[in-house]
C-alpha cells in the first residue's frame, strides 16, 4: 500500500493543535520542505528544527528534511514582490503568484528526482506522510505544488490538514 500524503503548515497553529493534527491523522513521517527550518515568533518555536525533531521523536514520527524541494531565494523573491504588490504578507497570503508557480515548477520540481524520497518512505514503512512548510493555507505554499505532482505522477491521495 502506498503512503498517503498530507500537507500542513505552521502559521495560525499552536504547538498543541499542530501535534494533535499529526497524531489524529496517524502521521508516521514528516517531510520538512523548508529552506530555513526556523520560524520567527515565540508562538512558533515548536516548529524550529531541533524542537520539532525532538517532539516528533517523542511521538514516534520519522523526520526527513528535503531542502532540494524548497524554493530558491530568487523564487522566494518573486513571491515577496507579488505579495508586496497586492498588499499582503506571508502569514496572510491566500495563493501563490502564477510567476512563482511557473518558476518553481521549472527550476525545482521538473529537476527533482522523487525516487530517493519515495525509497526513503518505503524503507521507513511510511503509510501517512505529511509535507511541512509554514503557510497555513496550502494554496499559499509550494507544498501544494509538490502534493499535486505526487498525486498526478504517482497516484497518491492528498489531504491538507
């Protein structure tokens, strides 16, 4: 049986709510797709890499970091410029710009070989895997692009939590 793919963000969540979502959905592997594995603000300290990994270990959830799936600083800059033009912030963003999506797919997704990640998930016996980034809304985050690729190319079911 293939692993089910979930996605989750950090913004707008407390530590208790975040980890409750993982345990309620029986997540067994978290794939961190962030470039910077730290989040500003004390309310999100639980998502900073060392604390996150310690809590996941306590919960029996595997942790994998795949920096190769994170957008480059140049691609992030495209989105920041768009956010500024429409008067929003990363924490309030509702969707990604078309230019960001195009550049992300061309520069990152089309070049990424999923075979290593899929092998890791298989070796771990993962049945329920969550892609983690920071944005609350999956449509405002590159994780939705990755999840869509996994769905279309590999037949995974995707659920945003």
